[in-house]
């Protein structure tokens, strides 16, 4: 009787875990089925509508033409070098802007979020800078620093900075002030408070902003390259646009979309590593 009473709950728990894993596997499988079907409908519909002439492929391109452009880019290259050389230039600019903008956004966000006086002093200037059109900043950077990689990094950094800054700022403001007061009473220095209380508490906000920030870094690099560059995917897009070649424009966008998805996956791994102490929220529990 003792053995039976002991074994049954364990078997029941094992069955529950097995059922949960199977249900999760089925859910993931259906998600991928939905994703594939959506891609088939969009791409197939696009191909069909352009083939029968309901949509003008001269302006909107065609999936088959985009595929041919991708093959040509990776086999024949471009007038500015191989596709890999141009892709690396754009990725390098985006990574540089992402790193610079993230560091600056975190530092300024935490600093101003922790100091109401500094926040009040810098507030109007930050709002003014944030209101400047990014394309204008890109033109200014190119005029000031030339066609090299530096102005692209700067423009990407500006876009990333504001995305990270506002999240870091709000994350610090959301920290429990009672907890900070208690830690301060225990003799913690401002640096210790920031290291052990403020930054860990705001990390959820900061990491969440990185998902959007890398996309902004890509946008900043591409926009700056369209304005003026010697290499890069943005330059390829600009040339294709001037030649009325929408297939190459979409092919270049597809390449950058793959890069962005890869970066998103790495950021997700970073988020899980840094925030593994936090119970998973509903959106994370359902994500793949």
C-alpha cells in the first residue's frame, strides 16, 4: 500500500509533464504551419497578380524576379564589389551604431532616470534632438564627415540611442523607491545602488528595447548609405532604384531581413541568459 501510494503521484506527474511537452510540440508545429502558409499565400498571390497583370511588376517587382536578382547578386556581385563585401560594410555600420547607441542610451537613461535635477535640465534638449528628422541628421553627418563608415555609424547610433534611452529612463523610474531607500539606509553607496538595485531592475526594460534598437541600427545604416556611400546594401538599393529595378531593391531588403532575424535570435538568447532569474511572462512562454 505504501509503495502504491508513493508511485502513483510520481507517475501522474510524469504523465502531466509528457502531455505538456506534446501539447507544446503540437503548438509549435501549428505555428510553423501557419507561418509557411502565410508566406505561400503572400508570395504566391504576389506572383499570380503580377503574372496576370493586375499588379504592375515594373513598379512592384515579382517574386521570381526577386529570386533571380538574389542569384545574380550572390554569383555575379555588383558594380561596387561582391555582395558579401557590401553586406559586411552595412553590418559593420549597424553593429557599430548599435553598440555606440546602446551604451550611450543606457548610461544617459540610468543617469537621468536616477537624478531628477539632471532630467529636468536635459529634458528640453533631448526632446529637441529627438524631433530632428533622421534623414536631415544623415545629410549633416555625410557633409561633415564624408562618405566613409563613420557618418553611417553615427546615424545608426542616433536611432538606437533614443530607443534605448527612453526605455532605460522609464525602467529606472519604475524601480521600487522603498527598496532604494532601504538599501541606502543600510549604507550602500550610489554606485552600489546602481549596480545591485537600479540596473538589474531596469534590465527588463533595457533588453526589451534592444529588439527594436537593432532594427533601427539597420535602418540608420541603410538610410545613410542611400544618401551617400562607396559601398553597402543601401548603395545597391539606391542604384537599383535609379535604374527602375524593383526586383533588386526587394532582393536587398530580403537580405537585410535575414540579417535582422539572425540578430533578433541572438538578442533573444542574450535576454534569456541575463533575465533567467525572472519568471517567464505569457508572451515569452508562447514565443519560439
